[in-house]
C-alpha cells in the first residue's frame, strides 16, 4: 500500500540519494530529490513536502541556511526536518557531544575548527531529528514514522 507522505531528500551525494530512495521505496514513501540547498527551497515552495531529510554540507546553500530559511517562511516553517550529516567523520568533532578526536596534522586543526563552528550552528537549530551518517535503514524509517504519525 503506497504511503501518501511526501519526503524531500536534500543531499549532494548520489550514493546517499540512491540509498535513501531505496529505503523509502521499500517502505512505500513518495519522495523527491534536491542536490543543493537552493534547489531544495525552490522544490519545497513548488510542492510542499511532509518531511525533509536535510544534509548539512552542500553546495550553493548549506543545510543550516536551508533550515533557517524554512523556519522564517510561514509556508515551510511547520515542515518537520531531520538533519542528516556525516560532519562528525569529516571534521573530527562529534556533532552531538562536541567531543574532538585527537589532532595529528595541520589539516586536522583546520577541520576541527570548522567542526566546532558547525556544531555551534547546529546547536542553535531545533530540527525534529538529527541522524549521523551512516544511517541504518531501521533508524531512518523509525525517525520518519515517529514524525509523520
């Protein structure tokens, strides 16, 4: 039985999009895709989704900027958002706890500084969900069901 809920996947990774679409199809969800933040906002205004799966680090407009724009838009402010990020792995800073992995190179210093700043931005957001990549299918579907039911 098809699910009437529409989910917008906002991610710039073809692999992540393929993975999420497969999981959503298996569970009967309708979905659309935007591969950058600017396109995501345009897509949401054309066809308001019931939920957004939002990556943080993307071209043209970050996930943080998309989230902030949604919350300021009366038409989109009520749409549940699940922030999905792999930033902890990339920056070496755990986005949920703030714990930093040991620094070994100059590049680690730069990545950690970015990670700390990104975590601060994420802490100021109030998404309905926050998931770290890699996301297990059961974890994704459980979060979606809890927000849409």
